[in-house]
């Protein structure tokens, strides 16, 4: 067994193939970079790409996975999402607004092809639906604390 795999959390299911792990780490770093950009670029969903990166690291590089889950800027969001606590309401509003704004701007100012416009609008609507349909962190926490106190 590789030194890197010794003492790894058994829930991570790290891939044994070195070639596969290298590929997964490269993909994880790519998604991590896109996720960080997503916090800076309106319309680009940062948390989604960070979740994908964390999943890829859970299969390939436990240290990078641990770093992501304990990161002071996005670790709490990743841990809460993984625990089923949902997305904070503030993040939902920002994400839905950013998606609507970027899709509208693209459709009005940048895209002329009607099929491309229709496709982008459909993707944007699905993105907004997906974000809003996830559990909201405050509601889930209140529900759990109320259920445990009863």
C-alpha cells in the first residue's frame, strides 16, 4: 500500500491506481481554480465547482480534500453541504441573481442565434431552479433543533 494511502479515512475510497489518482488530482485542481474564480466572476457558480473538486480530491488526494474541507473561506460551506445542511439563504439569493443577470446580459447583448439564446435561457432557469430547490441552511438547522428539543 502506498505511503499516501496509509491512515486515510476509510470513507474517502481513494483510488489505488497511480495514473487515475494523478488524473483526478489534475481535474480537482482545475475545478478548484474554476470554483475560486466563481467567487470573483458574476454568473460563475463557485460552490458547485468547489464541491466537484472536493469529490475528486476525496478519490485521489486526502490531504487536498482535508485542506478544502477545513479552508477558512469555503470549508464551512462544503462541510454544511456535505452534511445535508443546505445552502445559506444569502448565497442562494446571490447565485440566483448572478445567474439571471449574466443570462439576461448574454441574451440581450452577446448572443444572436435564437437556438443558443433558448438553450442559455433553459440552462439559466435550470441553474436557478437547482440552487433554489436545495435545502436552505437556516431552515434545516431550525428544524433539527426544534425536533431535538421536542
